[in-house]
C-alpha cells in the first residue's frame, strides 16, 4: 500500500508511473512525459519573461510544488520542473538566466539523479551542477545550493547512498550550501520521517514547513 502511494504521488507531480512499466522505464532513464515537461517548461519560460523577480528557484517537483511566493522579502520566480534531473535543470537555467539580473539563485536539485542503486557514476551530475552554478553566477546573483533531502524508508526508488554521494558533491561546489538533508531527516537515520510526506518523496504541509525554514536560510548563507 505504501509503495502504491509513493508511485501515485510521483505520477501526479510529473514523474511517469501511471501508464505502466514502459513509462516507468522511460522515467528511470531520464525521460519525462512530454505533456508535463514541455508544458511546464513553456510556463517557466513565459513566466520568466513576464516577471522581474530577482530571486530564482531552480529545482524539480519538490520546488515546483512549493508555495514560496517570496524569499528574503523578494518575489520568487519558481522554475521547478517536476521529474527533472540536474541536466534538465541546467537546460531550464540556460533558457531563463542569460541576460537576466538576479539577487539570489537557489539551486535545489538531485533527487531524480538518485534513482537506482549505488554505486553510480556521478560525473554527469557533477558536470551539470557546475554548469547550473556558472549560469546562475552570470546573473550577478548570490548563488546558494540546497542539498538533497532524504526519502522515507519505504521508498526504494531513490537510493539514499546516491543522495549522500550527491550531497558530498554539492558541498564541494564552492557556493554556500543549505543542509536540507540534515534538517529533514529523522534524527539518527538517513530517512525522511513518514509524517513529513504523503507519497514517500514530496513534502506534505508538515514537511514543507521544515523545507521552507531550511530554504529560508539562503537569505543569510
């Protein structure tokens, strides 16, 4: 029952499982449903052109689903894309950041790069993350990285060892880092408390209260 809830939650947020094994295979190999990825990308690009927000949030469905209209007292352009990995967030950043001036860019990506079992080659994740930072710095903004939060213990889709490896990479990037993993995990474990998520991955309102508190530290990082 818990795993069905996990899969249902992911499908709703833009990660494909609802249409069966073929869709699951496609998602696990870095492909997303065109219906969400394309429409959401168009929405992000359109909103970026309409908005003069000087705080930019780059991320995946956890960012996309967050209600975060302001950060540090300034309007936020939420560029979260459900199901996105670091390479896809890099593409979004390349679409909306060149020529833009910003005060703060927050990068919150990585859980979708943690699908499968460790060990894994992290070179692609590292290269994409560095490129996101380069694009963000070109706006003149202060760039803050938010590391990857844990998932609940019953969620076997994302590998906690991969998450830990990605968080070590993020910490080495030379930008201020918010330790969301420590802020969100059950003390003494590597897991997200069940009470913080209804689908095993995405925060529920209780989880988002902790998520927002951690992301809010970007203002002082």
